[in-house]
C-alpha cells in the first residue's frame, strides 16, 4: 500500500518552498513551524512578535533555527501593502489608512506575502474561521485563470484495514459552498481531480454522490447531480466520472456491479464529490473520527496561488502535512 503522505513529504523536501504561517501565537503552529523547518519540508515564515515567539520556543524546547519571524504590526511592508490593498478594494471605498490597519491582521498579511511573491504559499486557520482565510485569499490573490468556483477538498488517508476502496481518497466540497448548483458542482469535480493529479500523481476516478443511484430516486436534488455529471463529461471528456451514485456504489465493486453495471467510475472512485456542504463536512469528520482516517485540509482549490485552511481542531501533524501539501502545490506552479 502506498504511503501517500510520505511521498508528498518527500517531494516537498526535494525542492522546499517558502510557506508563511500567520498564527504564530498558537502553540500548535509554533511546533509545526519548528518541525517543518527541521524536516526540510519548507522555508518557514512565522508571523508574530519575535521576542514572544523566541521565548515560547525556548521554554518548549523547540529549535526554530532558520525560521523567519515577521511582525505584521511593525513590518516595513505595511505602507506599501496598505496602498495596494486600498487599490484592490477600491470598489469598497477603502482608504490607505484603512488599508494599513487591515493588513496588520496576520492572516491577511500572510496571504499578502504570497500575493506579492515573498512567500510561495500560506497555511492558516488553526485559530481562524475558514471564511476569514478565504476572504483574505480572494481579496488579494484571486482565482486561478479558467476556474469559476473556489472549493475545499480533504485528502483522506484511510487505514488499510478500514478501507473498502483506495487507501487515499479526496472528498469535496467540504469547506466552502453550502449548496452548489450543477455548474459549480461540475467545477468542483474537475478541480478536485486536478488536485489529485498534482498531489498523488495517479488517475482520478470521480463519483458524483447522492442518496440515489442512477435514478432510484428521481427528484430535484438528484437531477442536480445528474446535470453536474453531464457537464463534467462535456467539459472534461477524458475524465473518468459517473453519477449520480450512492457512496457504496461509488466505492465497492460488488455493489456497483449490482446497482450500476458497466461504469467507468462506479466501484473504483478515488474522488468523492458531495452534493452539498452539509454532506461533505459531516462525512469527512465522521470518517476521520470513527475510522481513524487522516484528514489533510481543507485544501483550498481554485486560487491563483496556494493558500490552505486548517480545521480549528487541527493537530501539529495536520499542520505539518498541510505545509507539505502547500509546497507541492507551489512546486506544480513552477
């Protein structure tokens, strides 16, 4: 069985990129910064007051040699960032004074470093709501050309003994859109397939999930998934995809054979696209907590440069894994 996370970390070490961690006040983030730097996964920029960070690292026995510490409150970049943010938010009547005040926020400052090319990626969210991380990214970095929908995926690494399907699965959207329409759902499917190619390197097999399989419940909700599936087939004809599928038909070959018959994706899926945010978010947490899966993410998809979010329940290991993911994403842009 492949060690997918081990492979991602190894790829990160081969060409480390610069990743900014805005929440330097958080003990988990401090530990993750030290470990990521020590393991050679990334060049780390940690945001916060330097004396406080150095003191806390020393008292915790952490070696943060090589970690760059930047204080957003006193940075020489503030006037320039403030002016630029004022221009970016011109439609909102943001003044330069407001711009300087706003970019002192560590998350916005950290994402700005990525936007300006002073860092290659950002990982935030340990102590910040997803909506704030996402808003900062959209207001500075923006969406990737050709992408209409920003979404959040999780790389779910399921223990071999608990998995009826592939060891590493991608779940989306689990973080951003409460109720995507057919075109948004199709966009999520295609961009998540691309994320899988980037991070895992194999062929994505996409299941568009529902409580129905192939018309077993023909109602408005299932028709939305069918429309999304058809759009994926039109826009990405080489992508293996099927829907609408119940999750057992998506993952278990014997059930897929009974419920679906011939299919290019049923029973073989490694990318699961949920019909709404309720389903996606609840399911990833259930699989994580009840099956002991590693949930890496949310990996924010569709942005022009890598900015990734964290669950506020994230562990140090979760943060380190997402740093490695961010580095591999940044490598792919080069």
